[in-house]
């Protein structure tokens, strides 16, 4: 099975322009992402996809396989589809360029269901939420799954709603729900089909493109991983990532 990871890295981010090049512990964020992804022995190739020559040049400088894509893409998935349309592969991983703490556990959790079951077309990952503040934060996407870990719904709202504990959730000790981490695995054929589907109603409401698959009758296998990552959405997130690295890796 040929498995290719693609890392979309966009310069023109509305909340943090140029963030793939933002420095974290003395090196650009995109290099952290790339170095963590290539640690997996299950990958046949790792490709960085960007619309910006500055990102391209930096990635070439540290030896990455990087390709230039159109500037007009609306999502990282669209950028990935452009890249993989010209290559042969069985499975494609979508590893966002603003996830410097991506790790081998996440990568292998995306791949495992696709290798074990031909019926699985689309995968992602989740991690338990133990904090009330994290549970109610709309920047943290929550996922509800069925008994077989297939996604029933993804939302920025705190789901599931616990009617019995609703008035005392702040004092609750345990798992509030599951946080969805923005990594994806697809069969190449499904990814190409997904790219042809128009944006769906719920997708546009929540601004979560995985809902497009569910609204079109497809299932997403969502494996559980132990450690959450810290995506970099705004400049203040850099310090959170650096603090995490200092605490757990030094």
C-alpha cells in the first residue's frame, strides 16, 4: 500500500499571515510539522503543498519535497487534491501545516483503519476532553461517534449535551466528550470524489468540511489518540506550543 502524506501550507492566512514560517524554538513551524511527519515509517512520501514562493524556498532549503499550487484554493483539501491528481497512491493523509505537534501516534491512527478494512474510505482522530473550558470553546471541534467509532456529528458546540449534569458541568471530573483533531486519511479514490461534492448545508453552518461527507452518506472512522495537539491559529498559540515542547521534550 502506497501512503502519501500531504502538508498544505498557506501563506495568506486571515488570522496569522505567513504562519507556516513563524519561528518555534528557533525554526519555522512548517519544518517542525515536516520533521514530525517523516518520523513515520509507514509513509511512502511526504509532500508540502503551498501557494507561496517564500514557503517553497524555505522548505526546499531543509530538503523537503515541496510543490507549488494554485493561489485560488479555498481549503487545504483542495490544495491536496491538486497535488495528488498527478501521483499514484492508495492512501492520502491530510496533515495541516499549522500542527507542529503532530506525532507518529496520530499518523498511524489515521492509517490503521484504512489498512485493515477495505470498507473504510475516510479517517480522522479524536482525544478525550477533561477540561470544561476546552469543552465549551468553539475553537475546539467536538465529535460524537457511534459504538464502532464512526463519526455521527462534528460541532463547535459542546456536544453531547449532558442534561443531568448541565447545571454542574464546571465541577464535573471526568471526560466531557471528545475533541476532534484536524487530521484526515482518505483512499485516493474517495478524496477525488469528495473534491467534486459541493459544500453542504451543515458544512457551511459549522465551517467544518468533514460534515460534507456525512451529509452525503459517507462514514468517517475516528480513532482515539492519547495526546492532543496544539494547532497554531493565531500568534499567541506559538507560546503555547513552545511551552508544551519545553515541558514534555526537554
